[in-house]
C-alpha cells in the first residue's frame, strides 16, 4: 500500500496543536515589541517557547523512526544524509522533507506559536513554507557547521525575504554544539558561500577588518528543549562540535514572505516540479502557512 505524502495536506492533521478560533487566542502568541526590536537590530532572537514537554517527546519519537533509512516513506525526503548507525546515541543525521512523512513534523508548520512569531519577524506579512530540516548531532562525534548565511544556499529564489526557525528537541549548550551568531551581521549583505561542514572559522577570510572585529564576539544561543531561535537569512551563524555525552537534536522550519519568486529554471528542491524563473513560489510543496489577517477576525 503506498505511503501517503503529507505535503498534500495543508492544515493540522493531529491533536498535537490547537488551532485558534478567536482573535484573543491568536494574540496570546504575539512577541513583544522589545523582542521584535531585538531581532531587527541583531538579526536573531532566541528562547522563544515553541513546544511543551509532550510535544517535544512526540517529535523525538518520530525523529527516531525516520532516521532509519529503511523507513517506508524514506523516498519522500528531498535530501537525507546519515551515518546509518544502529546506536541511537551515535546517529549523525541531516535531512530535508520530514514534514511529508510524520504527523508531528508535519503539524509543527501549523503550530500557532511559530506562525504568529514568523509573521511578526517577517514584517507582519503572510508567510509561506520554504522547506524544513532535521539536525541530529551525536554524542562525542563532532557535527561542526561552519559560519554561513542561509540565503547563500537559497539564491535560486528572490527577493531576500526568508526567515529561519530552529527548534531544539534537547537542551542546547556550548558543550553540545549550540548555535552561535554574529549580532548585526544580517546588515553585511551576501558573503561568499563557505564549506558548510568542517572548519567553523572558514568564512573569516572573506570579512572586512571591521567585520572581523565583530566576528571576534559571537553570541551563544543556548536554549532549552522546546525553545526556538529565529534568524534572518543573512545573519551569520554556525555551531561547534557536540562534545557532550548526549545527542543534540533539532528541527528547522524555513519560511518566505508570500510573493517570493523562483530565480531558477532548475528544481528548487530535489524531486519537486520546476517553478519557472520569475514565477511565484506556491503550490503543494510551498503552502501558505499563515496570513496575519486571521488575527483580526
């Protein structure tokens, strides 16, 4: 029996989250003016409550299932990179497309806490799904991600109106390779694309002297399981090795402002039909997630 592709469903399909039915229910998830201003100045904000303990445990369970390359829906991933370890504590795993496979990783896209914050930080505009990611850093096994800007991998789209939400499924600390940011680097423009894994400091060679001074003072974004970090697509960030005795797991949701277009005649994601250059990004794989007009009803 064929496995159902959840990209065909553009709404909540489980009871993991509650869809608000009133303006007041939506408003409870709004970020403060101070939080929005911090994001505007620094290009990121951390410690945003996203999941409760039950929701974290549900996503962890699903993640354990889909990390197995023999999972029946494995072919729905856009990308899948794993060391295929049989020991859960040593899995090194990065993948795109989990939203197509399990209920929880599908429904996190329609988590009201995420949607309201994503719209606010994008300028109070409707937000559309771009793609998801999974990161699983094993205990004592590295997993360095070099300093980079997300948009350097997304130049097949335009304009720059992209936002990333990184949500921890474990407490994220310096010891286990938490994210690090260069505050204000979203104002530097697009830098050359470095090698994503291996040498954390690789991008330093491309910075001006003033930028190098700022680069000397990265800010650690340590968060608890269930908390999220939002960052601008030009904000310079990376993460160190996991030197702890436990894995560091997270999922990522990337969104675009509604109206972003394709800037390529190649597939935007592996296995996804081409959206011709100049055409609006939309359709089955890029659903509209939220329109702030919902909060006025």
